[in-house]
C-alpha cells in the first residue's frame, strides 16, 4: 500500500507539495528517479525494471504523476498491462488537465485496479479504476492537505493509515523550501506508529518481503518564476534522517 500526501496552496510561491512512500516487494528491481527513457527526454521518474514503467515522476513542465495499487491488487497479472505505464502517459502531456482528459478514456479493464494522482501548480486530480467498474472515476483534489492510499482519496473509514496519519500531517509543519527545512514531513514519512494493524504505519516492514522501499518529497514552483526548478528530495530505502538526497533534473 503506497501513500501520497499532497498540499495545494495556489497563491504560495510553491503551490504544490507532494510526499510519497512507495511500498513494494523487496525483490522487485528498480532504479532511483532519473531520465531513464530516451524517448521521453523531459521526464524524470523512478524506473520499475520489471515492467519499464514508474510509480512516480515529474516532467519539465512542472507536472507530477503517481500511481498506486487498489486493495488486493499487488503485483502484475497475466493478460493485464502494467500500471506503471500510466504516470508516463500522463507526463507526456502539457498540463494536468490535458493528462486527465486523455487518461479518463482508457479501458480500466486493461489494468489491475489503480489510483492515480496527476497535478501541476494550477490543478490536481485523482483518478481511480475500481474493481469491476467500466469507467475511470475522476475527481479534483481540493486545496489544502489531502492523502491517498490504496483506498479512495481521504477515505478515513476504509484506510487506517489515512485515519491515523492524516491529522498528524495536518499538525506537522510543511516543508519550508526557502530555508531547506523538510524535517516535519520527513519524520512523518518515516513514522512506524500504527493505528491497528502493522500496515497502518506510514513506514512498514513485513516478514513476507513487503516494505517501504523509498520516499519522495517534491515541491513545484509557480510558473511565473522561470529561475526556479522543481525540487525532488529522495530517500532510497526506508526513510531515515540521513538518507535523503536531491534528484537532478
């Protein structure tokens, strides 16, 4: 169960902040975010070496896209396309709105169930392909702080992780880009506090090979300031204080 936290504040110099934990099988090979695709020169993303897709990426137009599994849909399935294609498809577009206009027309039956977050500094959307449904559900992500896991956006009833950790993120200081202080969200991403089951922790490690494999903190600047680039702080492995590095675009 991966997690994405998104903070939208349109009038701020950094209108979009995104935090993410990737939970995955430990034996699934992957590479940290970089420009891995020669035919997509403007895309920086993590590489899933099993299916050549990604779980999270940013393009040169300051747009971010992430994909998450829905409940009970871990891993690939024979006859289904890789969900890792979808963030790359989104990042081929000029804006979040244009990406969603394209993705909402895909056949959800071609993939295992998924959630997708697509956002830029103007708009943000959540898309869901739920088990058994024939259309892709699309909804805007509101201003302020939102959280999504394998369940619906902000689903505190279905997701113990959202129920326990969303109020803690709301209480934590957001990253201060100007001073370089990311501490509040870094600590929350590394939290092993549980609400009920071990899987309700933000950072997990199981005895069957499933764990938090990486963490990301992304900040997108206002487009009116061409001197600023997106910032991507990345943690290779379970998030700890000393593992964070900056991704180059």
